[in-house]
């Protein structure tokens, strides 16, 4: 049950995070408030560049905290722990951590996600707002799992189409998953007005962690090629929504290749010198991290391209949150979508996400404000 991260106000010093399931708590993404909580810049904790979060936990409390988390993983439930940490200046702080294990499609634990409150500064009653907001991200991640279920049952149905005794069961599973997708879509619309917290995210790390899931999504008839820029910048965004962008663009590319083909997933840095309009969409001046998803599929004509992001328009039965919501997520964080395509020659979708250097997040704020 993957977990999203809820809205945080400036007055509430809560640190949201996503980390690996290891005793050192290797951070994949962590919120900006960690600077005031731990004394370290977020980039210092991601991938243990300078310090591991697990090492900040007081040695007396460390074993008990990890034991609680391990029990939560085994029992597939959320965890809650109060313990002490030692900040960069060696001062001790008592914190409250609330999180949940993240499982992949096979049911194996792959990450932990949640938030950490400094009890000396944060009134406990503020926790209720965070827990409520957490639901928004969880619903988005539910769509991730339903994408895998729908895709898996579709592939299984093809293999069992001549098995009259088994096929009805597969059809029933798919039908239930499609109904669940509708319910999740309704919840997303209800929770849409509640923004999710943004954190410094390494897009390459996100893609690397999603690759096994993506291979399941596209099936065995499509070749996946991943090319990641090792010098890629950071993105200030919600990690759950970044995952949604990747998964849904990949699922869209898969649907464009019913007979199989090649799907290319890449990242790069991009500097836009001045405001410009590309394929009918405005791209603001600034520095971006680009996620490119291209396919060798059916392609689209000019009329389809002009309407591809419209809420009421679809070229096929979609799974998950779809291109419309991907476009909205990218726009909300100050980015832009670009798309190019030609009939019979495939399509390229590019998500331009504002680049943020950890030492100075102001460029992103300026882009969003325009």
C-alpha cells in the first residue's frame, strides 16, 4: 500500500520522506523541512550522500524503532514511533514518525514513506491534518497498483482465451479492478483541491525504482530502453505524483503499440532561454529536467494531437489517471508537456519539470509564480 505525502504548511515543521527498507533508512526523497529538523540539507540525506537518517536516530532508540518498522512490514500496516535524533549540531530532539511500508506488485516491500514531526515545535493536533492529507497521495498510488492488475489480467486473458473454465475468473478480476479504478478516480477528483507536499526528488532514482513495475506494465512484446542522464538535476515535486507521471506516460506508450515495439524512457537537462509556445502549449523560460517517453507505435495525426490532453477526449480506454491529469500535475509544479507524433511513426511525450538546485530552490518558485 504505497503512501503519498500530505500538505504541509510553513508553520508546521514536518519532514516528509520516502526511503528504502533498510536499517540505514537510505533516503530516496525527503522534504525541505529536514534542514531545520536535522541540520542537514535534503540533498545530503538522499542516497546517504553525507549522512544516513538511520544514523541520526539515538543509539539507545535505534534498535527499537527498526523493530517496530519491521513488524509493520510483516503485518502490512502503518507504523508510528516516538524517538530521539541527534542533529548536525549534536543537539537531541524528540520526534514523532508516522509512515507506511510500500510494496511492489509482487507484494515485496520496496520502500517506506511518511512524515516526521519535531515534537518540541509542533502541536500534536496538527497531525490530524497531515494524516488526512496523506490519503490524497495514497489514492494516487492505488492507481499504480490497479494499472498493474489491469495490465496483468489483460495479458493473462489473452493467454487463456481458449480456456473456458479459467477465463471467466480472469474476466471477473479485471472487471473488479476497473470498478476500483473508477472509485479511485472519483476520490482523486474529491481530493484534487488538496495540494501535496513537494520535495527534492531525483528523477533517475524514481525511474530506477519503478523499472520492474514498468516492465510488468508494458508486457513481454515491448522492448524497454532506459537512458538516464547521470548529471540530471533535482526536481521539487511530490514523489508520488512524479511516479504517476512516469507510469501513466509509459502505459500510454504501451497502448500505442498493440503489436509490440520499442519504448524508450530517457532523462535530460534543458535550458529554455525565453518563453515560447510549442505544439500549442506555453513553455516558460527557465531550467528544466526532462522526462521523455517515446514509442514506435501507431502515432497520431494533427487533429488528435490538438486534443490529446482534453479531459473528455480519449483515443482508447485508458487505465490510471490518464494524460489529462498528467498534464495537470506537470502544470501545477510549473512545468509543461510537449508532444510530437506522426501517423505510423510513433510518438514522443516530454514532461518538462522545473529544475531545482538544492542550495537555491528560488528558480522553481519563480517559474510557478508566473
